[in-house]
């Protein structure tokens, strides 16, 4: 009669040991699943076009037939040079980040205007439309994109939007001398589009 009780106790201990080994793995799997879901949700939100103030920024909307392929947060400067009578825009110089806390750098932005991803893909833009919903900040833009075919974050793009700008406007005071350079801090969000069929 002792044997069944001993066997039952042995099975309970074996089951308890297996559960003790499995629980940390299950907890880790659940945490990873939650993190993946959160990342998927964040990625989905980043792939939504920005909400633009209407009607002032209607011209900055990207036409139907295009979808957001990536979204970046820029932090850098707008560079101006004093001509003797006014400040002339020279170029942007910024780092592109994947997140609004500016932690994960994904590329750079410089003269052209050019955006270059960490994977080496590049795109240049030509201004099509702009709006200025807020005083004291550079305009919001819709640009036509010219990028190389192939692969990469900035390959095969059709449009770029610059929105939610902060700062970056030319100085109010004149330059000290002709050729004087001003580097004005700015922040913005960039949305990169591809044709829907791609």
C-alpha cells in the first residue's frame, strides 16, 4: 500500500520541479510577446500619416496612392549665412532618430536636402508645398523624393513631409560681417512615403 502513495508523491515532486523550471521560461515568453505587441503597435502608429491642421496645411498632404514607409525625428541645426543685407539659408545638419526621446539614431540629414539612413540608402527632396501653422518655427513641407532604386530605408521613396517643427528660423539680428554663419537649433518630424503598390 505504501507504493502507490510513494509513486503519487514522486509524481507530484517531479511535476513541481518541471513547473518550477517552466515558469521562468513562460514568464520570459509572455514578456517578449507583450514587448513585441507593443513594438508592433508603436510601428503601426509610426506608419500613420501625420494629422495636419486644416485648411492651412492642406497643401502639405501627400496624394492618394502613397503610404508611410518610415518616420524619423530630427534634432540638429538650420545653417544660415549673412549676405550683408539678410540671412540666406545654407543647409540643414541633423541626426535622425527612430524615437521622440532621440535615443536610437537611424540616419543623418544634410545639404541637398539629403536624408541618409544608417544602411547607406539616400534620398533627396525638392520642395513642392509648404505651410506655416506656427510662428517662430520653420515651415512644414511636402517634398518630392528622388531616391535610388534597390533596398534600404530610403530607397524607392515618392514623397517626404517635414512637420511638427520647432525653431530653426533665421536670426532676427543682423550678422556681424558678410559671411557670418548662424547655426540655429531645430527639431522636426519627417515622414517618408512609397507608392502603395511597393
